[in-house]
């Protein structure tokens, strides 16, 4: 009579099977789990344990044996008792007792009964046909290899863009300094520089505020040169006026001024995102590659636990959109998008 086999069949449908005067097998539900250290996925199962305090006969095992063998209930109970006595005798001699597909019994150092379950059998019928399997973690370096050529081209383009901004700044600064010093050195415009409005550079003309109590020095100068019969005006005055006008006309490239201001107050608000990862280590690896290619890579952590890696940052949305289109044109299979901070 195969009593361990009867117990095994019962555990597929019962959560507890008691061997009278010996102990009870208890099946506890265990949800699916992932072992990230070994990259192993395990389906839901029943975890088999043993409780040596459950010795009361509930009739389940003996009734099952009686029906499967055709023995009377008392005869089936005697067979179970003899089986238990044989198991206890072998354990007392220091031997291990193995129940096939259930586990192994042995006595510990303190002479207490110990049970080591056999985890090869899944007793959860809902998981029939499912088994543990090993999976391979996705390698994010493939994504980085695809964007590396584009990153090199982008680095060259950014370097040339920085050079253009620097050149324009070097051109604009001397012009601004000259505009500030020329009226002072020539003493042509006898008025307080604080009355100048910065809008003069937008309207391309000088705008002065006339004092309430006396004539403007500029009006006196214009009246002096408007009289054709007066020949006492020095020749250098006209040259000074033309010199002053030459600096107030459209001689300052607006693009140079805007580039200078952008280099001072520019704040990056729009970022082109190359990847979003649940694992921070993967995000760090992509970010390090960006830094090694000459970029100040950035990582943004979201409230849902994802880590976003930015290829580039921009002050204006139009610049970020242009960069995004270049990425999509070069790598149509990739998914880049813009993040606003």
C-alpha cells in the first residue's frame, strides 16, 4: 500500500492531510515570484509544510485509503498505524525517511522531527502545465549603440553652434562698449545718459527727453546747422554728428545681441528624452555614455519610479522640436520625445 502516494493525490485538492498519531501536511498558496539574482520566474504554487502537532484523526486519509483499496475502515486504519510505527522506528535509528514528491523526514540534533519539502512538484491545479523558467535580461546597450553615431554628429553641430555664439558675443561686446563711450568722449550730446531708453536699439533712432525749463542741447545743435547763411559752424561738428549717427543706426546685429543675452540668462526647460528605465542602473549606463561622448547628460526621476535620460537640453521649445525631428529622421525606429521641466 502506497500511503505517501495517497497523501500526494489528496494534496492536489486538499489544503491539509493528517496522518493520525504522526502529523499533518499543510499546503499554503504561494503567488508567482521573480528571482532577480538568478533571473528565474516561478508560477503560482502550493508550498507544502508539515506540522507535527496535527495528530488527531480527521478520517480523510483513512477513508480515502478504504475507498481506493476496498478495505474496511478499521483495516485501513490499522494499515496506517503500522505505517506510522515503521516510519518512527527508522527515524529513531537515525535514518532519513523519504516521501516521494513530498519531502524528507529526519531527526535533528535536538531529537525533534524535521521535514524538508520537495519543491519539484507543484500541487496547485490552477498552475497545471506551468513551470519555472530562466529569462534573459534585456541589454540596453543595443539602444546606445544605435544613437552613438548620431550623438557624435550632434556633438560636432553643438560645437559649431557654440563657436558661432562666441564669435557673435565677441563682436557685440566691443560695439556696446563703444556706444557707451563715444557720447562721453566727444561731449557732443550734453545730456544725462540715464535718460536714454534701451528701446533706441529696437527703433534704430535716438530718443531724448527734453528738459521742462530749458532748451535741449540737441535742438540748439540742430538749429545751428539748419541756418544756411551761417558759416561759423566748425567742420568737425558734422563729422561728429555723422559718427554718432553711424553708431546709432542699424549697426548692431540683433542676432548678436540676442545671442549675448541668451548666453547669460538662458535656462534649459525643454529636454529631448532618449530613454526611460525602471532600473536606475540602466539609466546611469546610458547617461554615462552620453557624458563620455561630450554631453552633460541628465537623469530625471518621475513620481512613478521611472528614470528618464535626456540627450540634450534647450531653452526654447522650437530648438528642442528641431532636435527631436533630426533624431526621428536619422533613427525612424526609435521613440524620442520632449520633456518640459
